């Protein structure tokens, strides 16, 4: 490097604040993290602003999920232990993770107490973070509750028994259980390149000219990659169908169900909200928004197998079917459904001896839960790439972080 260039770089390093956050200029710090519009909210420099306040983006339709009258306690741990993790044979702290990855919020709970809580890029504790595909797990919890109440008679019912508009289509003929496992066998593309089937569904839900209706997109999926029920292949359309089954079976919208069955009994601190399509249907596959602590409360509800105090809020047997690798058919177990994760009922199952599972979103959103150790990790992010197929590094380091959290807090990482 020429001496002049070296001196310039050294000066820049000296004047750059130590608290600079990764890619903050690209992400819109100079513009105070703007929201964008219904056309630009997904892009830089709008991601930080829009992904923590999607209900304020002009042109985006949302429906509120009212919080509880009294928030359940999340006390600070009196003497929180230091958390470290190892990644590529180097030891890091939580603070160093935040300097390395584009996290907007990070929360660690142990036995219901806050061990660590961070907000980045100017976010605060009342931000409602977009979950992307963590919403699929929320949808699954509502399906399980509807089934326990008898509103969905059987998970082996076909979707078109509840949604007659899907009659005659392959998705309509798929059972609810097969949809929960994403095993319809239908080819629904998710390349995240703007031309795939998930983009078609998104455009239809947003009412884009010429995009048709979301049901038109669902009914257009007819080709198969494998027989129904035999293989896990990730497909957001399957969760969209589940959302429509829920609304038809209960006679209520998903926001009302989420408040009644989750947010109220678990003691949510803030209103949450769902994004809604032009057809009035919540986007069940990727558009639920909630505060960091309320994501943590949801993780605690799962860590307690659906129980709040003495009240069984969610059906325990369904949760075990949804999150226990031992209960999955062979093709859906960890390292079989994918090279690493297993897949339950819209939950990712980790290859560990102790039941450990996750809710995940495509840009670095996650809630990790290990019930036996009482450890929950919530992470919201604005990763640049939309999946591990495009950039594996953030996923690898996040996995290392979760393992470090478990090891630091008495959890079990044995496989």
C-alpha cells in the first residue's frame, strides 16, 4: 500500500468512533434510519427503520395484536454470567458478536431472567421487529391451539375442508399435518431473486397490478418434486395455506387469535401486529412483528411447554410433536430433513441430545429455545443476504453464538 494511502487509512481508523455499528452508513444512519415506502421498505437504506416499525411504512397494511393488561415480569439477573462463544477457533464476547454482525436486538434469558439485552442502530425496547419466517412458527402455535379446541377437527383433515376456494388444487388436497411439515411435495420456488414463486405470492398479497390474487398463486402450484408427505422442502406457500385454514376454521382473523391465545395469556408488554394482504388475510408465512422482550416471552412460553403458571396456554402434546426430534418421522429428523436441522411443525430442530429448537427468519431473525436448561436467545438482524444458501457465514457464527450461550449458562450442546 502506498504510504499516502496507508496514512489516510490510519487517520480514518483514528477518527471513526469505537461504537460504529456494522455497515451503518449503508443501512441509513445519516438519514436517521428512514422507513421507505411500500415499494422500498425491503431495500437498503430502509431495512433498519422499516423492519422495526413496518406499521408506520406508508402503504403497508397491518392489523394490531393487543398486549396484555399487565405485562409478565422479566427481571434482570442479579449477577449475570459472562457469555462467550468460539467461532473458527477464536473466542468472542457478546459485545464482539454485535461488532461483527448486523444485529438490531439481542436478548438472552435464563430461567425467566434477563441475562443480556442489547439494542443497536438506534432501536429501543418498544421497537416491533419484523420476524420474516419466525411468523411460520407463530402460525403453527395457533393451529395447535385451534386443534386442541376442536375448531380444527383433525390435523389429518385436508385444507380444502376448511377453505373451499382451494378445492380442486393440490394444496387444497394436502392435509394440515403435511402442510405443517412442509411436505406437500409441490414445487414452490424460494430463490429470493424477485422472480420466484414467493415473490409472486408477495406481489399478489400487496395488490401489485397484474399479480392476481394470492389464492390464484396458490392454485397455480401443481408440479411435484416428490410424493406428498414423504420429504421436507421449504415452501412459504404451505404456511400461507395454514393461515387461511385458521381463519376459516375459527371465524376470526389471525391478529385476534394471536392476542387471545398468545399475547394476552403470556403477558405481552407491547402490542404486536401482523402485515395483512389486500385480501384481508394476514401474511402467515412471514409478516408478524413484535418487541424483543415479547419475542423472549414467547420463547419462555415454549420453554415451559406452553404453560404460564398453572395455566396450560398451549397444548403440550402438540408442542412436543412440533419441537421434539424424537417424535418426527425419520425423513424429518435433524441431519435428515436438511444436512443440519430437522423440521417439526414449522419449527427447526437442532441435532442435540437435549430438545433444542428454533424459530428462524431469512435475514437473521431467530428465537432459540432449550427447555431443559431454561435458556432462550432472541436475535433480530438486518443481514444482507436472504438465506444461508447465499451467505453461510452469518448463520455459522450465529450457531456458534447459540452454542456459546448454552455453554455459558449451563445448557447442553452434546449431540
